[in-house]
């Protein structure tokens, strides 16, 4: 059994959305936080995007990648509706993800 996640993270002001896919959500969030705090080498680091607001679970990597591509193709308004349905208050969910 494999674990894959499509996730959406944002910055503190919730102005920027980033969609990604990973097989280890806790590790990937840590990497985003590290880049945001120290490295600033990637898009997420430069814009301090490290706050988890949405995620989906998949057992198949092809399905996860297809979903990531689908979400990336959506307009912001549609992404906001998806997030709102999952996390109505747009709470930062990083602490809910266990190692």
C-alpha cells in the first residue's frame, strides 16, 4: 500500500496558493517551512508558503499526479470553493499532520 497526497499550502495572509504532490506530507511540509525560513531558494520559500490548508489522499501515484494537474488548471475561485468545503475557516492544518 502506498501513500500519496495532493496538497494546497498558502502564506500567512492566504494571498498565494501552491499545489503539490508528495508521498510524505509531513516531510514535505517541513521542507517548505525550512525553505520559507532559511533558504528562500524556491517559489514557496520566497513567498513564505508553508501553511497547509487542504489535502487529498491517494494510493495510486498516477491518480495523485492527475489530480494535481487538474487542480493546477483551475481558476483561483474554484480552488477557494474546494478549500472552503474541506476547511471552511482556512485554518492552518500543519499541526494535524503526524510524522
